[in-house]
């Protein structure tokens, strides 16, 4: 009996997998906050002048680092804490630990480093990928630490730190389809899931026009669709897919060439350049004192199974 038949025929096994993923998704929707959220600010007046176009020849280029914590804290407003939008279901990056309902992961610890350097408390808010930019623009959150790819289009709406992790986009399939996967052309006519609001779902449609993109609210939603047989594959960053494989013994990321490069940056409101420059100073310190390597070794290396070095910063914006 093949694994594929075992998978389809074992309702109990599928039920166990789904119940675990659903539990993670339920916890993620609750999130973990150190302090209550402030009232939602009023929407900005529509009479405000349009923002000028940001020049962008290199999306990984950011502002020169600054150690001016006073200027950075001033851009947090009067709430006296750093409110950070994170994922609650991206295993090892930002996820809710069912054991204690607390948010943990690489992105979470990076956010904690920034808050500690600022000398303020950290408030974590679970958000979807599609909410990232809007919540920064409204002022409901101060920073996004949610595996957010830096690109020129997004620089028109937010400001980014330097790159804090270099990911690549790949494809996850069922284990019985791994040997037949020969690249994105293998996905022609197939249903492929990725969270709405991510670069992944747009990229896969551009690379293989015959693919049938299926959006989900988050990665948990994609994994549930995959386990139910509603989609044939999931595409996303290698960091994300490694976490999904760890949760499903029938999922695999086969040997393949990367589809795209996905440089992650910490995002802040477009006008908050002092905050972005201070974050760059924190990231510089993390690269130099071993903190980045320690966090990578704790959260990502056990699943990606490769050594990695901190990305080199690019300044000049």
C-alpha cells in the first residue's frame, strides 16, 4: 500500500493532523499581549497630501544605523511600548506554543531585542500577512516582524530595516509526489496554496501561468487545505515550509531550485525613519555579538539543516 493510499484511507490519522493544526490556529488567533491594546486611532483625513514617490534601485538598501533611542521612542507615540505585528502560526518564526499559549520563534525574539534596546515593554499582536501594511499606516502597530519580504512596491508604503534574514521561495508537495516534481512546470493545472497578501501567491502565478493559485488567510489555512486534499501543493518561503513539514509527516520540500529570493525586513510606518535607523543599529549589534547566530541556531537551523550567516547590511537610503 502506498503512502498516498494510507493517507486517503486513514481518516483517524488525518483527523489527528487536522486537530493539531486547528489547535495551533485557534491559539494563534488569540495571540499573546503583555499589555492591552490601545483604542484604535481615528483614520487619517482624506485631505492629506499624497506621499511622494520613494526612489528604489535596491529594495534591500536601508537607512544608516543610529543609536538615538530618544528619537526612536518619540515615534512610538505616547503609549510607551513597542507594539509589533507578528505571525501566530508560522512554526519557528512566529507561532503560539500550545504548551503555554505564548508566542515564540525567530521573529518574536528579534522583536524582543528591539524592544529591549529601546527600553520599552513589548506588546505582540497576531496579524495576517494582508494586514501588515494597513495596521502600520493606521498607527495600530509600530513594527512588523512577520517574515515580510522587502520589495520596491512596499517601500512606497512602509520603511524597512536592513535585511535580517534571507529566505527563498520554494514548493511543498505530498511525499508520494516528491520524485515526480521537476520544478514549477510540474504545477501546471494544479491547485497551489499561499496566504493572501504575500509575495508567494503572486510569484507562483507569474512563474507558472497555468497554476491555479488558492489563497488562504494564513499558513495554517494552507496546511489544512493540503491535508484535506483541496490543494496539491503549498508555496512559500523555505523557512515557512520547513515548519509545515515538521507538522505533517506526509509533506515534503523536494530538492529544487529556488523560485525567488525573499529578503526579510522589519517594517515600520513610512515616515518613521528614526525608528528604522535605530532598528538597524540593533540588527548591527546582533550580527556582531553572536545574537543572530544564537537565534538562528535555536529556531531555524534544526529544521532548515544548513548553516547560515547574518545578512550583510546595505545602507545609503
